[in-house]
C-alpha cells in the first residue's frame, strides 16, 4: 500500500519533464519567428534598387518576369534624405532600355496597388514592366525639355511582397504551431497522470475490499 502511494506521488516528476519539453518547443518557435521576421524585413530592403530622378541607372536584372517601379516619397539615397510628397511630380517620364538588344521596354500600370513603409522609407507602386531574359537594363527618368521638377527617388523590385508574405506566414505558423504543440504536450501529460492516478486508486480500492 505504501509503495503504491509513493508511485502516485512521484507523478509530479512527469509534470516537470512535460513543462521543460513544452517550454523548449515554444522557445524554438519564438526563435524561428524572430529569424523569419528579421529575414523578411532584410529582404524588403535588399530586393529594391534605388535611383534618384531625374537621372539614369543601369539595372542588372537576373530574374525573368515582372518588375515593379515604386515612387518613394520618403527615402534616403547616398546619405541624402528625401521627402517629396505623396504625389508623383507631374511630367516625370520613365523609360527602360534593354542594353543587349537596344529595344525599349513598355511600361504598364502595376498589378494592384502596393505600398510599403520600413526603415525610414515609404513608397508605392506606379508602373510595371516585364523582361523575358536576364541582363542589364538602363532606366532613365526625366522631365520634358524646358520643364523642371523636383528630384525624387524611384525603386525597382520583383517578387517583393510575395517572398516577404511567405516568410511572414512561416513565422506566424511557427509561433502559433509551437504554442499549440506545447499545450498539447502539457495536456497529454496531464491526462496520462490522471489515468495513472485513477488506475492506482482503483487498485487500492480493490486491495482494501480484499482486506490486503
């Protein structure tokens, strides 16, 4: 009888192990969440190529597909801070040239409206273009002859928000998944202890009934 009561009392050790395992799972989820969130924010800045306009920039584009041109109303380029208002200056003309063929690329309205704000920068999509082969492309932004306008910042990127959203989804899934798994470990451990204690109580009841 004494031995069985001692066994039931030792079930608390399982609680400590379950708690440690659940805590480890949650901490792992938090680390994955933090890393993926940091990676998403880093990619946001790294995938955008900036240029001051009016001006010219050569873009080394290594991915086939659609690219988006953003107008950054708040930005920093080469240590200079820009705050140029939310509206694109009237008359600003953007042209893209494929240096390998000499052909001019057509610009089209962006697919949907995309905006971003991070690291002291904010921008919104204003145009899009598509390339069918990697290469170096020259982007020129200027005002018509005889017309002056403010200097602004443009940025070019592709797959910007798709990659970021996928990483954010993974980060959130890791965080909430680890919490769910941790809770499941604790609940499962508690139920096992309850079943074991119930079994021991039933055995004690049978032994008492037999007078042992």
